[in-house]
């Protein structure tokens, strides 16, 4: 079937038909983590959002080159041009090499993403491995007159750029707004105006991450890496740039300015941003004591958590909201998602127990079409999930004998569930999710065997044999011994 995929372009503030620049090839760049701490809830949302897009584009037949960077240098503490490099600070505090810190937390990030069933990108470049490309970018911007050198650092001249172009077109800000909201920063005397941002920073003697450059030893500004690496791996023009809404300003705004200042136009065709998340209605932050790492979430070790939540519960909960709407993490909502996911997985497994009939009293073909329509409407996963729940009701009615289905329709229903649950939404069956259920089953079997023991004691051989035979028929092996009765399930 033909698909007309609509995606919301932050730049134009409207949904647009997705038309790749070089179909069937698609270039997609997504801002990855700054690896100085354990992955947290804030990392999960964009990872799941753009994993969904990656999966769907591939399903539609596109050859996707997905680039997601690792920031391991240049991201200063206050996301501006002040403070210490986040990686370097962590290294100093823990008496480690900066790259040792970066590697450790990169590994931790990968482990968490694997648990969430987030596919690895096609290329995962590191900022520190592309210093040459970033220096070349700065040189281009200087050559074109949109930057200036000051005390060994190089700054982007926002006011001069804004005379020829529009600084603020992505975020909807004008330069006066930017100037009025810019704080007085450390090193402010180096800048022509407070809105200017660093392309290259002079390294002070104590700064441990430094590289030689035409302007002296230093390190690249945070915004440079994505522009330089996006161009290197996806070309001067590519299809999609994604990230969290918090990156629209200043990070992505600065990326556009760097791109236009260096090559004359924006590299990116569609800018996509996922919305933010809150915890119990509050912005997540260490100062609010609601900063939850993914490991704490999976293990239930944070004080705000009433229990552990599996990675698939987190993924399913995230997908229950549209990527452009906010998500509020709370115990009640997560428990509801846990039950919803269980219902969906029960339906998938239940399909294997449905016996085909000669005729169908259910109509299964519209389900696939409805799910596609929702996905094509800017990845509307809440509607996809709602349709799948309707399909789950259908499965339950089939199992209850209220409806019938032909072998052909059953095959279609199985394929539709598998396609959208697993291939596109990226859900998967979790062994841990069945642990509580299997424990409950074990208690039931033990209870039945206790009743059997009572029956034997009362010489009620008919009841004793019936319990044994029924359990044997269900696949349980019952073994009577001197120490009592043992059982195991033969699978």
C-alpha cells in the first residue's frame, strides 16, 4: 500500500508530507547523550521516539542512515559558555581519565538502551573523534565573516548573522528576546554581545581536555559537534534532525546558524522534537529529589517508586503518549501501563491458542489499515495502541468461543499484531514479566498437592488420583517420595 507519512516539522510548525531528499535513502541525525552520568528517564524519551521513527521508516522500505552522537567533550556545566566541561569535572572528581569516564557511561547508556529494545544507530560518532572537522567548520564561519577571535577563543557573531539571516527562526525568538534573556556569563568580556556563543574555547591551564588549533590550545563549543558530524556522515543536506524539545534553543538554533553561516543554507529539511517529561507533575531534576535513573526504575530503588518497572513497561508507557505531548511519570500511571502491556502480550500469546473455523464472524482486515493510518499521522502511537486493544478484545472473544475465525484471517491477525507490537512499536516479551505469574502458579500447584495429601490421608483415592491426573494432563510431573511430593512442569 502507498503511505503518505506526515511528520510535524518544528521549523514550519505544521505537519508535512515526508519526502526524502534522495529516496529511497533517508539521512537522520539525533542528538545523543552527554556521557558523564548514568542514563535517566530524560534519555529514554528521545531514544524511544526516534527508535520508533527509525523502525517505521525502515518498515516503509527506506534505507535509513541513522546517526546518533555521543557528546564527550565541549558540553559545559551550564549548557552555555561558562563552567567546567561536564566530562572533565567528573574525571577530576573521580581521579580518572576523561575518556575513561566517557567510555564507562557510554557503556551504561548502551546497556539501558538495549534493555529498552532501542536499536543501535547506523553510526555513533563521538565529539572528541571529530575535532578536525569541528575546527574546519569554525574556519569556514570565520572566513564568511560570521565569527571573531577573542583571547584565544572563537565566538559566533549573532548580531551580524541576524542582519543577513534570521537567528531564532526555529525557536520563534527574535534577537532582542535573546539579548534580554542572556545572563551575564563568566568570560562575558570576551564577547561582542551576550547572545554570541562559543565555536572554540581557549583552554585554561587547568583544563585537561585540550587540542591544538589555529587559535591556540582549546576545545570545541558544544554546538559545533552536531553540525560537523551531521555534514560528515549525512552530507550538506539531509532529511531529519531530532532531539528533545529542550534542545530547540539554544542548541539546535545555534546548529542552524552554524550551518547557514558556513555553507549558505540549513542542512536539515525536517526538524523533529519530542516533548518533555515530568515526575508526579514536576520537572525532573536533582534539586527536586525526583531525578530517577533508568537503573533505579528497573530495580525500584528510588524512594519515589513503589515497585520496580520493567524496561518494556517504560517503553509501552512512553508510547502510550504522542511524542509531542508531555509524559508524567507516576506510580499509578506506570502500574496502569504494566497492566495494559500484560493485556496486549496476553492477546499475542492467546492467538496461538485460537482454533481456526470454516467461517469468520469477525472482520480482521481493517485493523492493519487503521494502525497504518495512525502511524502515518505523525507517529500517533496512542491511537495504534488503542486499535491493538480493540484487537485484543477480538482475541478474547475468539478464545471464549463467542466468535469464529478462518485460518486465513487468523494468519492476518497474527501478522498484524506481530508487525505493530514488535517490529514497529519495538515491544518484546520479557522473561522477568512472567516471574510473578509463575510464582503464583507455583503456589496454586502447591495448594492442590496439599489437598491431594489430605485426600490420601483420608484414603480418598478418587480425589487424590483426580488431582494427580489433572496436573499430569496440564504438563506437570508429580513424584511422590519419602520426603513428600515433588513436582515440575515439563515444557
